[in-house]
């Protein structure tokens, strides 16, 4: 007859409760902090106008923002032609552009890119309408009647809006694309956890990671692209993007588990889910995040995945070198960790834990 297992000491019971409370607080903070501290700022936007008109426009925009008790969310850059602005939008160098009329009485045009961010596109349109209305209100009382009527008509009609890069017809608001970010992150984590716990042996785990990345990305591509049409880019770019994203996350988790044992899974999940995902900028532009965190988020797998997937789906002219390199670096780091753990633990220790590599 075996003796009953001794009870846990009271101090340990209290300590576990405190630790659990700290962990759940950190989890909630990780997900809420970016959205609660973000604000519209530093959005690069082109203005098509002469030097003199550009100065007047930026001054009026600044005064309008101050009158509303807000900071101007845009960083204006003057360009000479509409075509230059369109090229910059398609390359994702700017979020949009204001095309100012070259003659008095002309109509302002706003160039947006809903595929970049629908929230910013709405901000651009609202700003243009506000500027047109403000210009009408600034007419002197003694202005000719026909001029006042024309100004009021222009204010009522608002600015002309042209969407240069539109979202998929099946996802006109970009909601589906934004929501896909979290499942992609979870998918990479699950692949790493399953491979770590179900497979023994370094090379078997390597094969497991690669197989999961290829087969898992094929399944996700079928759902995101073929079924819901959320990523209407070429197959030869969208599929590899998803595959590399899964490989990057899964390989890092497997590598950390091979090196550290079970705690390695937690470290990998924290890096990806609780640091990388909140800073990814999936819901709002990375410029909205405080300080340098927007750029820092692009150095993690979720941020690089979101940027690259958006670029290959909607912006073929955009430079994609940085996110490709980021994902490749994470995947390579994970694979190197797996191999390093194999040699550190010894070729014959593959079945031991935490030395299971």
C-alpha cells in the first residue's frame, strides 16, 4: 500500500496563484498596450502641388488639426505630378496623396490605397473634405456671388477620391486579411509544438518542420486565397510567403525546445505571440505604435509576415527584400538551433529530455 502523496506547502500554493495572476496580467497587457497607446501619426503622404501652394496647404492642414485639438497625423512630401504620387503609392512608399487643383475653382483629388490600410484611406478622405469646407468658409463676405456658390457646391461635393490600390471584392474592408494574422501566428506555434513533442531525433524534426511548412502553407493558401480570396496575389509569391512564415515560427520553437527542453516552447511562444504579434501592425499602421515599436515589430515573424503577405497580394511594385530577409533569418536561426542542440547533446542523446533534439 502506497503512502498518500504529501500536500503542497501553503507558501507554494500562494506563490503559484500570484505567478498565475502575473502571467495573465502580462498577457492582457501585451495585447492591449499597443492598441491603447497607439495614435495616428507620421503617415507619409504626397502632395501634388507647386511649392507655394504646398506651403499654404500644409499650413492650413496644421491649423485645422490644432483647431480640433489634435496633432497632424501626416508627414507631407511634395511631388510635381500625379503620376509620381501614384508610383509612390503602388510602391508603398506613401499611404496616399492629395492632388491640389492647379487653377482656382478646381477640385481637389485624393489618392488612397485601401489595400494598404482602410483606416488611413478614410482619414485622407475626411481630411480633404475638411480642407475643402474650410476653404469655402474662408471666402470674404464681399466675394462675388458666383464664387461663393461655386465654393459652397465644392464643399458639399467634397474632394474627388480615387482608390489606387483596392482590396479584394470579397474583402472590401480588409477585415478578413487583418484577422488572418493571428491564425497564421498560432499555426506556426502549433507546428513547432507538435513537432517538438511528437518527434524524436534531430533529422526527423527537421523533416517534420519542412513538411509542416509545405503542407500547412498549401492548406492555408487554399483557405485564404482560393476559398476566401483574401490574398489575390500570384501563387508563386503568396504560397512561399505562408510557407516561410510557418517555417520561421515552427523551427524556432523546435530549436529552442531542442536546446532548453520544455521551457523552450514557452520562450518561443512568448517571442512570437506576446511580443511579435502585438507589434505586428496587422490592425493599424506600424506608424501608429509608440516610439520605435512599429519598426521593431517588423523584425519579428508576425510583423514581417503581415507586411510581406500584403505586398505580394496587392503591391507588386513594393520592395519586399526586408521582410523576405527577416523571415529567412528566423527560419535559418531555428534550423541552426536544432542542429546545434544535436551536436551539443551528442548524436546518441536524441531520445533524452531535455536533450531530445
